[in-house]
């Protein structure tokens, strides 16, 4: 048997299948990699309460045990984090990355779920910034999260995004991708890549209707899949933008509240794998 490229996600469960660990594993598969997962939280969304999210964190020791199981098979080529649920879990992830000298680390600093605009847990947001950003090969905040991490608050323009990217890079992330997506005004979905020296803007026409639940997780997971396959960061981000755009374009309406992306969208449209 030939060798297998291994990827890992440390993230929460989104039973609706578009975001979270489900998004990550589906995306890892599309990138031809073998995906491992350590579950950190279980999220439910209540149709009787306007799709209100509830987040149930898992004990940090149990997250550590899952990671031990996974790493007993040797190192992974690339990993990502998603919703982490508690400061203790963030500390477990920090120790794991350091102890294994893990390369290709994508930190998706999940603070909110779509449709909710309050930081789920402010202590966790600080811990992600202080403990994980310095270990990140790439950090992938959405517009809201970039405003929090940078301390700049609400970001409304591409120039705001650039200022935030500079600040987030200064905190220690080697590369910054701000997933503006459809959040800026105008008819383009705009994502910004900053490597500490140069900005690259990735722009596509906004897709309507946008079935984009899980788009952020999927974008970050796709970057992880690209890195595992040996792409450099800029190439991985460019591929990930194509991947997530097709995933949104082929998303569907799950119920009256939410429409998830479809992770096989790129492959089904192009009749070819993304890599
Ligand atoms: O999209 C952010 C997100 C991340 N992780 C989990 C989620 C969500 C949003 O629903 O449920 C587990």
C-alpha cells in the first residue's frame, strides 16, 4: 500500500453537516487525504427557537485522549482547529502542537456561528489569540473575528481588512486569510491574503441565493488539504477559494433557516478532483 496523506481537525460537531468537523472531514476527503478528528463540542440548533445555537463543550481531558489515539499512528501532514469550546481545550491543542512540532497548522478562530453575532466565549477568544496564533501557519478569521483579534472592531472596507491583517500578523500568525466572503457591501465576495509582506485579494461575484452555512470551515479545511498536499500557502489559499466557491454554488436549502454548502461541488462540476 502506498503512503497516505493524513490531516487532522480539532473542532465541534455541526449535526446539520455543513460546518464543523463534518465540513472538515468531507473537505479533507475531497483533497485526497485521510482525515482524523478530535471532537471538542457538540452544537445543536433549535428549529423551535429560530435556529438558536447551543454549544456543549467536551471535557478537555477527553480531547487530549482523542489526540493521543490519533497521533499514535505518527504525525499528520497538516491540521486545522475550529470551534474549541473552552480555554482548557485550547491549552490542550497548544501543548499538542508544541509537543509534536506540528507543521502546517491552520487556526480557524471560530468565535461565532452564522447568524449569531456575539462572541461565544470571550475567554476562549483571548486564549486563541494568545496561545494559538503564534503557532499558526495560517489563521483564517471571518470579518467579525478579524475585528476582534485585531482589536479594530467592526471592519467595513477592504482597507479595514488590510489594517486588521497587519495587526493579526503582528500577534504571530505567519499568514493571515481574512474571509470577508459576502460580508462587505457590494457585489463581490472578497477574501484577503497577507503573508507579512504582500496582500493578495481573492474576489468572486457574490452567489445568490447563497447556501453558505459552513463556508468558513470549508475554506479553512481546504487550505489545510492543500498544505497537506505540499502546496505553498498562497497556492493553497487560491485553490481553497475555488473549492469553497463551487461548494457554495452547489449548496442547497436544508430548511427555512439554513442552507449548507455542498463539499463535493467542485468535483461534480468539473468532473475532476480539486488536486
Ligand atoms: O461556522 C462556524 C461553526 C463552526 N463549528 C461548528 C458549528 C459552526 C456553525 O454552525 O456548528 C461546530
